[in-house]
């Protein structure tokens, strides 16, 4: 069985944006822990990835998911499905065209 890696997207105390890495990691079936961010929450929720508040929370979550790989794998599957369904290039192009024509 192929093991999927666990990713920590970044750790900056005040990071608030979303970048391509979030979409790439989830689309590849990777499990992601990222800074808590309202911007990311516009596209994904805690069914798709997990969020951390500070370095202590991050360490605790990494330990939890290493002990509960089945939970991380389920989230990774849901994250991949959500990304492939709603955040692919075709969906983005349709969104841009709709916004442009409205």
C-alpha cells in the first residue's frame, strides 16, 4: 500500500493567505496541516485538512496524526476529492468567466 506523506504547509505566526501549495498537496492526496487562516477556510474545512494555531498546537497535532494515520488518510482522501471536484483548472476558468461576464 502506498503511503502518503504528511505536510505542514508553512509556519508563520501571522500567515493569512492561501497559496498554490495548498491545492497541490491536497490534489495529490497528501495530508496537510496549515496555519489557521480565514482565506483557506473559504475553500476548505477541517474535513479536508487540519489547522494549527501555534507551534505547540502544531507539535500536538503532528503527534496525534502519527498515532492516528487512518484519520489523516481519510482527511487526505476528502481533501483530494474536494480539490479535484471544485478547484481544478476547468472549474477556475468557469468561475473567472462567470465573474467577468456578470
